[in-house]
C-alpha cells in the first residue's frame, strides 16, 4: 500500500470515529489520541477498523506506531 492510500484509510477510519474532527487539520506529528480526542475504546475501534481495512492483525505492541498521523501512515503503508 502506498502512503497516499494509507493516509486515506486512516482518515476514513478517523472520520467514522470522530466525524467532528477534520484529520487533514491535525498536525501530522501530534499525538493522534489527543488531537482527535479519542478515548481508549475509540482507539481500539480505530485499530480494529485499520486492521480490517489492510487485512492484517495489528497487535498491541504495534500501537505505539499509531501515535501520530505520520507514524500511522508509515505503519499502514509498510503493512498493507
């Protein structure tokens, strides 16, 4: 998966979980949970949606790689 598609997958998932947030306006290096106001349950739902979208299980030890938009896009691009 290329980075543009990975960003699209991430933004689609964020849009479903936090429709009031425009992912394009989030600083790509900011902590995603804080910037999108995601609680623990929301974050787990985000992980589930991303996992389904790329067809790969995302393990708990991979969660730190989803901390920012930039790191999440790189992770998804590498795994998807």
